[in-house]
C-alpha cells in the first residue's frame, strides 16, 4: 500500500508528514528502552527482512496482489517504538532508491503503514496474550489476529486521509468499501507470514520476541510432550555463549532475507497491489505524479544497466537488503548508545522490566 505522489493533496501530505515526524521522534526516544547490545542488530535484521518480504507480492483476487506491510511483525519481534522505526527505515529506502512510494507522500506512508499498523497490531497482540494461556501456540495465534486486523486498519486510515485531502472526487463510501474489502484479503496473507515468522522465532529464541516479555506468567513451550517455561525474555547481559548464538540467528535471518529478495522475489505476482488496483478501478490515480526518483538506477526494483530481468531484480533485491540492514542497524546502534550517555534521563538508561 505504498501511496504515490499525487493521490493526497499538499496540505494533508504535509500534515501527515508532521504526524509521521512526531511519531518517529517519539519512537526514537521510546526505542532507547527497547534496544540493547543484543536487540540493536536484531532490529536491523528485522528491517531488512521486512524489505525482502515486501518484494514478494502474493495473489489475493482476480488481477490483484498484496504484500507484507510489516508493522505487526516488527512490533511483536522488537517492540512498538523500534517497530515504527523499522518500517520507517524500509519506506525511506524504498522511496529514495527504488521509487516505491511517493517522496511527498512519505509522511502518509509512514503514518499509514508504520504507525497505524504498529499501534493496532501491538495493542491487540498484548491484549490477546494477556488473556490467553501463555503458550507458544497462543502467542502465534495472537500474532495472526493482530496482523490480520492491522492491514484493513491501515486501509481505513488511508481512506480517511483520502476523504480529507484526496485529489480526485470519488465517493468516499466506494473508496472505503473497495480499500477495506481487498485489504481484508491481503491481511490474511500478512497474518500467515507474521504468524509463521513469530512462531519460528518463538521456537528457537523466545527471548528475542519482545511481545511476550513482561507477561505475568512465563511463556510455555512444549518439549517432548511436556510444557516447560521458556527462557526468560531478559535484557540483562547473557553468558558468554549467548553472543555466538545471536550471531548465528542473525546470519541465518540475513541469508534468508537475501534468498527471498534475490531469488524468490522473481516468482512474485506481477499483478497490481490492493491500492494500485483500487486506484485504477475507482479513478483515484487520475492525478498521480511521476516519482521524483524515477531515474534512480534501482527504480522499480531492477538494476538499470542489466537487461536480464531475473538477474536485475535479484541483484536489486540483494542491494536493497544490504543497504537496509546497514542503515537500520546503524540507526539502532546510535539510538542504543544514546541511552548510555551520561546526560540521558535515568528512565532511558534503565533496562525495561520484563
């Protein structure tokens, strides 16, 4: 649901940019309590993984595709504040280098795809995990529901912005029905991807899933037919062996992201995504503008000088994942170090209770 330039008028785009900037500023401060020496590189990996999976459009209806938004996944794995930053980094990389999502619409995209999805998904996830049994199955199911609901919520948020500042005169009821309808279907795909990823991480490293920290009862894992307490999701320094385990987890995740973006993405659906399809059907795209980075050598997820489509797209995906993990990890390391500065507020230096 990358909103291009020209769908939303300048005043509303500016207002959305102010909201997005405020959300990012709040998230930079809040992420200090979520990040430490273990989770900073993991958060960069999450951003890169979201970038990779967003290249995998999946068919949802005749002539329509969808892709992961990633807000639910990021919030559950690394926390809501860091989750907003993860999605913002991905959208910035896509907009500037890959001409995906308008530059003047960047604030709209961060607000809709980052802030709304994170707030809705994380709030619902914590509500469900607070009332359901503390098991891996329940946490995975909660991730599924949270991700599913977050996507039509983002579609409704876009519809609200379009109602206020749309550049074409389309009945808002038609836009709302079309947007929410198709994004409920896309939400199912988002929910499956999110649940599978969260479930996989819970199975091997439940201590790295931020969303299950702070629960009153320890998360349970079934091992050899018996329920046992999962390792505590602590932010305290781990034994010497832990960094090696984290390194292996990080490398495995990064290799997976490279394979998804560099190889699997070639088989993604070529159909327009939900917003593109609705925009074309309803006439929302009548005043769409050419992207400011349309001349980028990586525009449309291809390397301009390479004629072979498979090689061009795969190389662009690998470049995108590499750039995102470097930029994302750098941002999160800076935020984490800010927490340790002598002038930081006491509550910024304290570890979050888990």
